[in-house]
C-alpha cells in the first residue's frame, strides 16, 4: 500500500521509523501521529478490495459504501431493532456512562457491560507523558443556551447528552443502526428539536437524516437527501423552523417542511459535476453563506472550492466574489460573527492540503478579501509551526475548525492538524493557542480539529480526534474533564489473557494503544498514533504486544509500561508498499507456552515462537503473485495446519506449517473482502470464514468440514447481508460460535446451523473484535465507536 503522495510519505517518515529503544525513552522526534490519508485508503481496500487504486483524502464521492448499501444497512438495523427489542437499549433503558471510571467495572450475567475506556490517568506518546483523558473523534458540540444541557456527536459513537454540564453523560442514539455521525444541529427556535446527519464524511458508513423533537429521547425514521451519503452541516432558519438548509457531499439541500422533505438547490458552479458542500452559516436576516467544492472528484490539481451566499433563506444563491487563489482552492469552512452577522470568515485549504488563506467579508458574504494569512508569522511561533501556513499540516481536507467569539467579531479561533490558533484583531495578527503534545509552553489539546461552540457564558468548546476540550480564559488553559465518562473510542482490536481476567489492551484510532488499569474504566495510552491489533500473553499478562502502521510491532514485558520494537525478521516492516496499513496479530491457542503468534505482510505470513521477540517468514509456495493477505489463523489441535484469507475472496490452507499452501474451494456467493478465518479447536478439518463485502446480495459467513474442499454459507439467524468482521469459536465448546457484525454480536450454539443476538444491552454498533477467555467464562467485544464491552455467558 502506498501513501497518497511522496510528500506525505516523507512527512511521516520520521514519525513512522522503527526504533529499537524503549518507547518511554524515545526522543521527541519519535512521537507518532495518526495518518488520515493512509487510513482512508486502507478502509477502501478493506471493504472494496481497491488494491492498486490510489484513494486520496479529497476523493470523497460515496466513501467506502455505496448509497444503496448504506440504505440497506438502515433497513437491516430496523429489522434487528424490531426482532430484538427486548435485548437492545431503549428510551427507558439507556445505558448511562460510568460516573466513576476508577470504580470496579465487571460483567454480570447475560448483560453487556461497557468497561471503557472512559478515563485515563495519562497519555504517553514518545517521550511525552500527560495527565489527560481523551474520548473518540467529535463531529459536533451543542451547548443549549441558558441551561446545563450539552450534546456531543461522535464520528462512530453516536450522540451523547449531558444535563449537568458534562458531569455525567448518556448515549441517546443506541439503536439507530449507524452510530456514525456527520453533523448535529439544534433548532434555534426550539431547543428540543435536533437534526442528525448520519455518516461521518471521512470513514463513516451511515446515511440519511433523522430528527428528534424531544431532546433526543426518540428519533424519527431516516429521510434521504438525494444521493448524499454524508450530511456535513445543517442550519435551521432563525424565526422560521420550517426552513432547514443542509450541506452534503451531493450538493446543497433545502427543506420547507421542517425536514420532512428536501430538494436540491440548483447552483451554476461552472462545472458539470454535482458539488460537495461542506459548511453553512447564518449571516443575519435571511442571509446564509455556504462553502463547497465544485469539482470534488478531481484527484489532482484543484477541486474548485467556492463560496455561495443567499439573501432569501436559501431559495436562490449567488457566488461570492474575492475567494480566489492562484494555487487553487479545495475544502473550506465558514463562520459568522454572532454580534455582527455581516462579518464572515472562511478558512480554506489548497490542493496540497495546506492553508490556502483565510478570507473575510464585512457585507454578509457577498464579497471577501484575502487576509494573506499563510505568510504571516505566529506571535508565539515555534519549531513545529512558525507561520500560519503550518495550520493544516497537509490535512486541510480532513480537519478544519473556525469559530467567531459571540461578542467580539475580531476574535476568531482556527483549528487544523496539530494546534489551535486565533486572531484577536480580525485577521491582522495570529497566535497559537494549543499544541497536540503540550509543547512550547502551550496547553495540551488533542490533534485534528473538527468542531467548536461557545456557550452562554463565553466558554469555548472544541472537538477533535481526542474528544472535547474547553477553555474559559481565551485558551490560556484547557480542560479535558468533559471526556471523562464518555465511551466513544474507535477501537480496531482488543486483547485479553487467561493470566489476568481484568487485563485488557486496546488499539484505537488516533488514540494510540491503551492498557486497562485493574478492573476499572481507566485505560492509559502507552503508544501514540493509531493503535491496531494487540495481544496479551495467554498465561503471563505482563507480556503484551501493540502495533502501529505497516507491520510495526512493539512488545512490553512489564504490563504495558515500557515498550520495545518487536519487528525483527519482518523485512516489510514500516514499508507502506509491502505491508498492510492495519497491522494484524493472531495468537496460536495450541501452544501451551503461549509464545506462538502470527502476523503477515501483504504477501507472506510470519511466525514467532518467542512472543514477537523475533519473526520468521513462512513459505510462499502455492501463493499467487499479487496476493494481499487479509487474515491468518492456526488450528489449535494441530499447529501444522495454518489458514489465510486473501484478496479475491480466496482461502489458502497449509498442512505443513506454512511451508506450502493450497487454494481451498470457492466460497459460494461471495462478494470478496474476506475478513477472518478460524478453526474448530478440536478438529482442524472444520474451519470458518467471514467477509465484510458491502453487498447485501452476498453471503458473509461460511463453514467447511472437509478442510476447505467445500464451503457452505451458515447465516440462518444472522442479519442477512450485513458485514461480519470476525468469527470466533468458544475454546471450551466447539459448537459455540461468536460473530462480530456491524450491528452487534451474534452467537450460535449448534456449530453455525442457527444464530441469535447474543446478550442484552449492547447497541446496534460495529463490533470489530471478540475475545473469549480460555475458560470460556468471559466474552469481550471491541467496537468502532462505543469502546469495550464484556459479559459472562
């Protein structure tokens, strides 16, 4: 896999370099960042097998799922909601977040319990260690004026509500079917009316708009806005709740009946393509200003960023003047000054993902003047960012924030990749407000900014990849307190151990690799960047493995406190061309020492017999050229039997420990995109395979009882057509299977002949990983947006 550009690859070379030194002793230059470009391409490859097709950040279109499949998933969620109403959290049984994350959290009976992360004592990245708590990626924050009620929308965790200023939170969208959020807006005329646009604009999989008229207690059925798969911003006309405007990746839409029906606004952008609209702001009276990309599918050069203005509540629109740049314009975000609505600011990126400029209007958005911001120096510049041009750090397509102070039209905050900045004089001078590692005497605020809001007292809330941060003193200090109690992390994988039933390690999107403290909801970040697959030794819970991008593996021997590189022997490690973006590990349960573990590069499997201290490549005989491996497992009862799932919907098996491979029989009615393989713990001739193909007409789970000669689909009771991330066989019962699906966990007690939803209390959420303790006494599930859950079967 290749990064989106040579420039991007060079930018991250230092951060992604493999090191042999303990992470706790790394120099500052070895801190790890996340990689939105790499992640976006990896997710497209995972679902659509788009290997060899460059997927850049600005190439948005429908994202990884088509509109048709997203709508199918809404219908599938509705079916499961009706089928398992008694097992799902509802209005009367909404699971409230843990008010004391330091208290013991334990599973009881058949009810799923969320065990965090809901707090951290510290987050560590390279040599940086901060006593802070993060949450998942934020899309919107809404403080209800004159009250202590807050709403926060997360890209994968749905909407959360607090009625006491953030002291405690509760999720309020648990059964919508998609917890992926693109936008959330409150009707300024009625604080109980909320509009929620499903589908994060970067890697979410929801679709449609849902509405609540009771503060989020209940939600109406989804309404679709043309072919839009992402609703990026919503505005309700002040004084007229019937008129609602929305920006989407399929144009600008307008409703005249309070969101019941919508029509696409016709705009003469000068390009044949339907524009992708990003943001919209009220500019006083009947005026609104919106930003868009007129040619969003352009993969190089310029997507033609434009600004449009309406003076009749969206009935007709005129293109604003003055928003131009010789280098081209792409994504832009608009904000107006509440105390002076005719004062409008636009934050703009260029085709390189850098800051094109900041534009200002004093006539409500009819015309703008470029402020020349990129060339200006920060008054408190530093070695990481001396000029305002460093704001986006090549990620202008991904992270943008702009907000104007409610009473001072000259005080404006801007957010990008690694820091928050502001101007106090309307754009003449600038200063940095925060830093992603708390460097340069600046307060810590997590990287990658997406949202901001002021409350009635003037307190500023900002949302980013690490949750919600607040300042009441203009950015001199920030608090992370609102993140405590919110279980919204985007988890790729979890690890557990029979050596300590409380031990959990988790890999999180842009929140690193985290290790649980005792039996609490506290998880400390021990590695930075994106955390992927992770494992804990089966009998010695002090031994842990964590991973980063491109087969970078790290090992801890002291319960996660210190780490050293553990990629010795993996020749493709840290090579974006020959290793997968998401690093995968697989323990062999048949090793009584617990030391055998597998991983893979794009084209070969690696095995370690000393718990990742060193690795040896298995053979490639029988594997075709151009293969991309997608999963690996070894049979518990026979270590010579190893299986892989690979691109093209293929399964390859070895009965000689991986010296050579034979392609298994075809998976009937498969849509490619295989996701996992598992063996019966007592019979290596029986194996299971799953798929995440975004195709409702295809099967997603199969079984073979003849060592792969033939396969049969086993989906009776599973939500039909829904992607299955993983299948696991209970170590104590070879007839008990668990399936991690995009709508929750399902169990079979008859070796796959039939399935039912497993446990009560888990939302309709994307479950990415299942862990079962060796004695079968505990099942854990990692979710992409709602953290970690467990129950006792």
